[in-house]
C-alpha cells in the first residue's frame, strides 16, 4: 500500500482511538498515588494536555500523569508500570510535531518538567550537566554571566530532554551542529528499571559502543533520559544579522549553496518563501519586502563578522539579492529572530481553524535548489495554503500544510504531497526527516529510507524493551 494511504489510515484510526477510554489497573493507580500524592493527575484536562503536541493529530490522552522530581522516582515509576505491563510516555513540554507524546496505547505519562535543575557548569571545559526538564532558554539565562551559551535552537523553548530525544537542531545547526553532536553523555532509565550512564565529559573516546547516540534520537522508545551532559560554546564577540530578498526561491538557495561551498562560516541562514514573509509581516508587524527572503546571522570576532557579512552580501547581489538590511543592535536582532521563530503561529493565521501537517526533509546541499524547485511545483497545484521555510544552510526545509483537520480530502491531499516530497528527498540522497523525528507520521518512510536497517532497530527495541512499554507505536 502507498505510504500516504497507510499514514492517512493511521490518522483515521487515531481519531477513533482518541475517543476511547482506558483505565489503569487499580493496584497500579494505588501504588502511584502512594508514591506521588498530589503529583499524580488523572483529571481529563491534565491528561488531554499531555496527549497533545502541535501537530494535526487528534488529542490522545494517557490514563494518568506523574511528575517525578528525580531519577529515583522515575525508576520507581518504571518498575511499577513494568510490573503491571502498562505503557509509559516520557513528556517534556509537548512541542513536537510528529505525535511523539500521544498516548496511542494509553498508559502513564511521565512528565519530566519538574526535573529542571542545572547540576554543574564546567566553564573551563565548556560543558554543563542538567536534568531533562531544563529548557534551552532557562539554561542560557543561567549561563548569561559565564560568557558561554548553548546554541541548539529549535525555535520553541523546548526541554533539553525532549530535544535530545528527538535529536533536535534548528536555526544554528549549520554552525554548531545538532543535539547529536552536542550531547556528551546521559543518564538513562531502561525499561527494566536499570540506570545506566553513557558517554562522559572527555572530548573524545574510543571506549565501546556509542550508547549516547543510541538514545539521542530514540524518541523515548529505548529509555528515559534523566540527566544530560552538554557541550557549551563561548559567546562570540561579534554578532550581526541581516535579511535579504530575492527574485526567486531558487536564486536565494543558490546564493546559500555558493556561500557554504566558499567556506563562509555563517551561523544561521533561514529561507522564507513569499507566503511565509506575508504571514510574518502581518503577525510580527514587520515591513519586509514580500518576496523569497534569507535571514542571516554571523558569529565570530568583530572583524571576522564584518568580513563574513561583506562576502555574503556580494554573493547575494550576484544572485539578484535586494534590500540587504542589517540588524546590528541586540534588540533588533532579537525582534528579527523572534519573528522567524513565530513563523509557525503566523502561518496558522493564513487559514483560520486550520492545523498543521509539517514536512521536514533534508538533502545534500548541492541538491537543495532542485528539491525546492520541484516541491514548489507541487505547492502551486495544491488547494490549500502551504508556506515553505527552512534551515537552508544545512539542506533542511519544511512545508507547513494547513489542513482542515475534519476534512478527509485535505488530509489525503496533504499526505500525498508529503509522500512525494519525502521520496524526492530520498532519491536525492537525503532523509525523510532532518530534525522533527519519526514519531507516528514517518514510520513507513523510515522503512523506505533504511530497508533492512529497520529490522536491526526492531531487534534493539525488543532487546531493551521486550514488553514494548516505552512510548509504544512510535518510530517503528
């Protein structure tokens, strides 16, 4: 069966399942109540909040929510749920877009947001140890006076545990990498209640299997992250940001490709198509030229940033760039990038009452212009508004398909378009997801991307979680 049809079928099945009522075994509920007291929630409002992300999937609540405060309480919860063969879903804030936190099999949601302590900052070694409920903004505020910062910026103020679980990245990835490169080690609670520590603070190691990277990106299906050791970076002396409009999306992307191939160390370079710029102008009260636009940021020494920006401006001009506008003051940069981060909410206003089906492919940088140009043809034929934007410095871009969640025709059209896009990216040597993860929405595409490799993933899952209790139904 076509992947689009399979995915649409899953969506319909999920709508039916979302209305089902589950219940925990009474002995388990009693034991959780003794363990957590008023930190156990079973009210519908709390459960529905924890069965929701920002995707178009129906609300699919767990049967109960617990709020542990340390690793020992996570271990105790895992032990109880394992004894009663009850699913467990780790939860941070709920900003994922592929249904990662939906309780498709009922069970207990383990909300880690109260495990939000910053445990240790090692400024001389450029690393920090945190609990999973710490958010990226919380961490950077804490680091403010140290001269260091954590650069991974997916837009939302997500928890670092959730970011590690989905192998998140975002606007700074072209310069600083993704969570994969920036998680040095972790404490993980396994499905049988064992606690293991992976990795460490050393900058390199050839000791054994790389377990850290096994759990980073596992989306809570192999273990529950309860502590992370992260890489930090010095705050650069020089910072500047700019926007530049282009006559076409292809011209904008070609300029980025040339800049990357020339070795210009741009920190961020974001593409917004014309429809997205229109939405951002309205929502964030900007006055940008309504044309395909690149948003840049440069980090380094003051002199280095000036040289980078001059080189980038020359390349942009050679590709028809217009209105190269600088934002040099901190408040101007903040306003500019806040508007970029608010693009999701801005685009939702293009179709009142809509929900988003997000796409997220990544291709080799040399194929990016071709991939986007072919995708634009699909967008032009669509019956729905579809903004296009992305982190083009590393070949990653998104469509935000604005569907009526009650329209089967919209859903079929969206999944068909998504399928064509993913297969186009795979044919170009790319991936079905650059940063969103697999969750519910891209399981079939994972098979298309890795083939027999998915069988190995299933074997790993069966070894570490033989009862299929950790976030069941996700990834594989």
